[in-house]
């Protein structure tokens, strides 16, 4: 059985989009995903179809952060700079959200990001 590195698996466009949809709790349209890629700085042409794109680790984390941000603050205006600042200030939380996501996928329970506790 081949070894799967979670970062490499997540960096694939289709996998990352599915994870973001589960974190956000609803479907992400093609247009919205394109806008999210633009916000995360990941919409440069790679010479590949969108479904076969791979993102860097930072771009993947920023897209996951954006999904979490959109779930909790759907009306907030987000720019690349504000997303980057939010990502850096809450970096520990992304790790907790991903860990919780992996645990719940393995257990078969639905994903609920709200249960992640903040550090004191």
C-alpha cells in the first residue's frame, strides 16, 4: 500500500475543495472556488486543468482558513492581506481544525468545526 503524505493529498484541488466544503458546511460553487483561489494567491496558470492543480502548503492552509472564516463570518470583507494576517494570527487553530477533521472522518461522524476549543 502506498504511503500517503497528508500535505500532498490535501494540496490536490479536488481534495482541498471537498475539505473546505465540509468545514464550511455547504457546497462551494466553481465561481466561489475561483474567487477563493484568487484571495489565497493560488489562481496563477499552471498549464493544467483546475481539477489537477496542486497548491503549496501555505496556499492550502489559507484556503482552509478561508473556509473556516466564511463559516463563522460570511459577510466579512476579506482581502489577501486580511486573510494572511488572520491565518498567521490563528495558525494553531488550523492545526486543531485539521486534526479534528481527520478524527471525525475516520470515525464516520459529521464534521463540526465549532467544537474546536481556543487556546487560553
